[in-house]
C-alpha cells in the first residue's frame, strides 16, 4: 500500500540565538508623576512597574528591531537567516511591512521578510510561524524579532496607559533541528476572539477609519484600552491557553521550571500563576524594569533571565501571551545551551 503521507514530518524549530535591546533612556514612575496625576506607589502596587525605557524622538520600531536582531544573530554564531519575521503593533509605517528594511539593514537582503501582527501575543504567533516555515522546508534559519515603540501611539497625557507601556525589542534565531533537542519549540496553543476587538485599539490609520474620509480625532490616533475588562480576559485566557498547551504535551504544572508570560502587569502574571497552581517564584518577570513592551516582552524577559543565569540549560519553560484582538497563545520548550549573552 502506498503511504498517504506526501512528505515526512519536517524539522523542528530550535532556538539557537537570543538577545534583547532597550533604548537607553529610562523613565521612572516619579518622572511620570511630575507630569501626570499619578504617583509611584499607585503604579507599583497596581502594576509592579518601577520604570520603563523610551525611544528617542526620531527612533522607530525598525531601529530597535535592528539592534536586537544584530545581537541575536551574533549570539547564534553569526550565520545569516533566510527568513526575517518582525512582530509588532507599531510598524514604522502602515505600508510597507517593517521586516524587509530590518532584514536589509542586518545584511540579509534577499531573505523572506514579513510582519506578524497579533498585538502582545505577537511573539508566540511569530514562533509558531517560524516553526511552520522550518517544518515546511521554506526556511532553515529564521530571525524572529518582537519590537514595539508604544511611546509613539500612547497619549503621553493618558495616565492609565502611559504608566504601563515601555519601548523595546527582543529577538531569537531558530534553526532547523530535531523535536527532541533542547531549544525545540512546540505544543502550540493559539487562539483569538474578535468579538472583543474594541477592548484594545488604535482606531485611526487603517482602512476602517480612512474609508469614512474624515480626519481622525486626537483620541482616535492614540492607543486605547479598557483596562479592567482586559485584565479579566488576560487572566482567564492566559490560564486556559497554558493549560491547553500542558495537556497537549502531557506535562503537569509541576514539570514547568519557568513560566514566562507576556509582561502585562505583575498582578496579572501572579494571578495566572496562582490559577495554574504554579509557585510565583517560577514566574519570570522583568516588568518592573521595562514595563509592558508588547511583542518584545517575552523575548526581553527570556534574555534578561538567561543573562542572569536564572534560566539554565535543561530547564523546562512554558511561554504564554495575551493581547489585543483578542489573541492568546502558549508553547513549550526545554532551554538549550546558548553562548553568553551578547553585549551591544
Ligand atoms: O498587554 C496587553 C494586555 N494589557 C493588559 O493586560 C493590561 C490590563 N489592565 C491593567 O493592567 C489594569 O487594568 C490597569 C493597570 C490598566 C489599571 O489598574 P486597575 O487596578 O484596573 O485600575 P482601574 O482602571 O480600576 O482604576 C482604579 C482607579 C480609578 O479611579 P476611581 O474611578 O476608582 O476613582 C482610576 O481613575 O485608579 C485610577 N487610576 C489611576 N490613579 C493613579 C487609573 N490610572 C491611574 C494612575 N494613577 N496612573
């Protein structure tokens, strides 16, 4: 009998490079409190954030992405990638995508290059996309960069959002390998619910607003979030997604050495850990120092934890994200041996 399988299962995507980059300028809670009706205690107790990094005027998402991408390629040994994915909510322009210019500036002109948009879930969606490219034999080595400059879309006078978000970029290199190798990413759970598209929005700049012809208002040009509702969805959706991924892999909660969630708000991360029955110490968090950096948050948290030797080779990781859309996603991996964290 001939086999119905057209081709054998393709290779797995194996993490072999990692780096984070944040713009040097640090904005503390006190600096925000000097111009907004807020204070350090409110921000720390409600979000766990102490400071965040902010891009300079003139600095765009691609500038951050190039810095993180260069370091990640160096960390992976310097070999070129044949595909570049940028995941972002703050592309340089509505058109074209940000990835091609990033690829070219990294010396990768000619590589496949495109953006993935899933708001703060973008990095996990990007990992699944990269894994798909590698499994299909379309690419052997993928550079995936999560980068966001929320400072360009958040109204600086909006105290609810200005305190949460920071700018940054995190990047990984994935190579074709075996599914049982340390560093192989898998057991993805991805989901969405568009009935709640209005919970996190930038109303203007897209075809919906442009089709009406009128000039957008100040509010429509800026990021808007219904924080309380988003908070509730974030906790329930992240916990459900994490569970679905663990079940798929046959892992128990106790098998997870490190839970690496999207850094939305420390209270959200702890609530999800509590819901899963994971000790809070296993939750990797750097939101205190960088805030919520959108699509960059998981790779930045990974880079910080790996640089601090908190995550070690052989450790088992659960990555879970949630964002506008609504979107959510999770996956699992065992941490590989990586070269020392590269410095700029
Ligand atoms: O990354 C994508 C997903 N995003 C998230 O997961 C974010 C989810 N949401 C949150 O993290 C939280 O909802 C926030 C941090 C945005 C807000 O925290 P909260 O505990 O939900 O506060 P709240 O919106 O219920 O506001 C409580 C009070 C309000 O005052 P009243 O109405 O009780 O008098 C707000 O006006 O706190 C007030 N408030 C502030 N006070 C001081 C709101 N922002 C501030 C502020 N400083 N910055």
